[in-house]
C-alpha cells in the first residue's frame, strides 16, 4: 500500500517557458513534443517555450499545452523517483493528465480529446455571456446562499471550484456574477476576476459538455493502474463508463478539490507530488490544512528535496544489504548460485549503473531490485510470511513513502 499521490494542475497554471527547468536534457520530453506536434498540427514546444502568452492562454491552445507538459512531468517523475502512487488526481483539465498517468487513456488519445474539449469550450464562450471570479475568505454557507439567491434559469451562477478552505471560484452569467461579487465586496471579501474565456463548470457550458460526451465515445478507456479521483464525486472512478460520465459532468459541475484532498488524507496519503507548471495545488493544500505535504516539481527547492527524500541510490543499498544479511537454509550449490549469487551481482550492477550515471528509470530499477530480492529470499528458503514482511519493509521508502511494486 502506497502513501503517495500524484496531483496535476489545470488551466490557469500555464506560463511561457513552463517546464524548462526540469525537462531540459530529458530525451523523452522531445519525443512527447514530437508526438504532440504530429497530432495537433503545430509546434507545441515552441509555443510553450516562446509564446506568445496571448496564444498560450487561449483555451484551445492552453489545454493541449498543459496536458503535454504534465505528461512530461509524470514521465520525469517515473524516471527519477519511480514510486507507484496510491492515487492520482487532477484539477479540472488536470484530470486528463491523471488519467494518462494511470494508463486509462493513451497520451495521444487524451491530447485529441482535450484539443476538442478546448475548442468546444472556447466556442461556447464566444457568446460572451459569462465569467468567473475567485473568492477568498468568504464563508461557504454565505457564498452558497448568494449563488442560490441570484441564480435564475436564464442567468445561472454556481460555485465552480471548491479549491481550499479559503478560496472558492464562482462561475456563471455576467449579471449574476456581478451581483454576487458586489454583495461580497460590500462585506469586505477579496474578489479576483479570472482571466478565462468563459463560465467554466457552470450550466452555461452544457452545449460544450454534450459535444464532449459524443467525442469521448470515440476512445478506448482502460482499467486504471491505480485509482483516479473524480472531480465531480471526489471518489475514485469505478469503471470506464463512470470515467466518461465524470468527464462529461465535470464541464457543468464544480471541481470538489477540497473533498478530493480530504478523501486521500483519510485513506492514508502521506506525500503529494504536484506534476506540472507552478505550485497552485501545493498552495491550495496548505490553505486546506491537509496533513500531508505536497512537493511541486516546478519549484527548485522542492525538486532538490524530492531527489534527497526519494534517492534511488540510497534506496537500492537496502535490498543489497538484506540479500547479504538474510540467513541461508538452502545448501544446494547450484540453486544458491542461480538464486542468490547471480541476483546479488545484478543488484551490485544496478547500484554501479546509478553511480556511473548510466542507469535506466527509477521505476524499472525499483521493480528489478525487488524481483531480485524476492528470488534471493525464496532461494534461501525464508518463510512466505517473513518474505512478505521483508518486501513490505523494502517497499517503504524514505519519510514513510511506499512503493506499490509486488
């Protein structure tokens, strides 16, 4: 059982040059950018690196860009850290990145979906009927009462995002949003008008949501490698149909991020890793008083801490020490050579490859090391119960993080 969760940010976290601090020199990033360019029909890497920000901030470009950067971040995480999480979750658009990370959608299919999703949302916003505001410090009951009071069928307004205990986002028709904003400002609450193209996560996106539902039927959804939390229910998805329905409903329902974080905390998560640009989700976690810490790949000090806390070299020393120190009860020389000597030599080779900089991904190293130690324990005729106890201890990484390798 892992105590790790992977978190993926959504629209609004984009900036020119995003990701350049951590994917430089990572060859897989270039392959992902090339695949994205082939699918999208334009040079996404240049757009991300050089802008202009006016184009990068257009919904139809923002969404493919953020998905791509987030997938590169995930691949970098697996290469450098390689611990399988207990959950993954993404904020709004970030849910697609979470689904890719868990193997539900291929990167190519997810990119095609979000390209259309962004286009549908942009076209739905061209009428200019709605907007979004961020509200800080307001009591949730008051905010819900104001939205209920000013929302009418022709001019709906709703809470679009339950971001943290101190921040909510309101979305809807211009007139209704203006009325609620005026009431909140009179009471001294901080209001920020968001620079987005439309009233996302509100009933005004119904047409775009229905178009997306048809688009989602074109793609194959696979069983997740680990649970992905739904924005709509703040619970893990149960099957492919629930994922399609959740992505459809997400367009017109609020993002329940507070409840998502609370669910993961309740189910034993001790460490969150934010994969993507900026530190939005790290900051929201602090504001919600979640017991577990979030480290962001896009923050220099956090990347250093990730390398220290989850050093694959430091971890690999442990199975090597266990393989040598575990008592042997098997005196068959041939079995001992094949099942103990050779796996120990392989562990030594893995350690040398890390120290020489020639190692493969941390994910593959962790998996192979545990396979070696399992074979050694079996060959030495350690009891099944003791084998699992040792393997469980080895799955535990520094600071209580756990790897899900079997």
